[in-house]
C-alpha cells in the first residue's frame, strides 16, 4: 500500500517493537497503477501503469532489504519497476496523498459551486490547470525546504528519495 505519513510508526505502535523488528515492513510511495472504478467493489479499469516507483523497506533483523524488494517485484511483475527508497521519512514527506491530491482538489474545486451536483464525475488529473501547477510547485518547494532544514540539522540523514514534483512530471 502507499505509505501514509508515519506508517512505520503506526506499525511499530500497533504490533510492538519485537514484531516490528521481526517483520519486513514496507510501503510504496504510490500505487503501481492508475485505476478508475467501473463497478464499486467488483471491477476497475487499469488506465495506466507507472514506470518506476520507490519502495521503502524496513527489513526484519538480519534480512537484506533487497530480498524483500525482489519478492515484491516478482509479485507485481516487471512493471512498474521498483526502486529502494532511502527511508520512511522521505516517503512520508513526498507522499502523493499529502502533496498532490489536496492541491489538485483545491485547484479543481476552488471556483465550483459544490452545493450543486456535477453533470458528470470530474476527471481528477485532467482538470488540473496552470493555477494548480503553480500551487503544486509551491507546496513541493515547502516540502523540499523541510528536507533541507532536516539535512542541515541531521547531516547523516539520507533523504535522497525526497523529490520535487517537477521531477515526477
């Protein structure tokens, strides 16, 4: 599943430190496929497969993260390619659900009368305009600044998996 902010902390809290250390805990930076619901609870249409996604893995004690990455790649197939992410913090900071989705939603609904039903379901990404692009850039700039400050305060912190939205496009 996509790693929501603090996913590793929630797993550790819920299962306990012993279980956490004896498990391969992982999260994907995003879903491997873009899908649209055809029939709720029964069928989706796969609109596209992403080319590459980061996976953060906290391997159980004594295991190599690469083993878990290879297993996950085998399970989903050759596409998308999976790349080992630096750590849960980087994935948390650049999570698509906290950067892209709220910003695109704001851009789409900012001038709409949401008290009236739409004639048809809105298309999420296709509705993004230049205003939304500017806001995405500004939110991403702020996230990158957080990363800069964290690296300055903690010089050994690896946030190499923290990307600006412009690198995603």
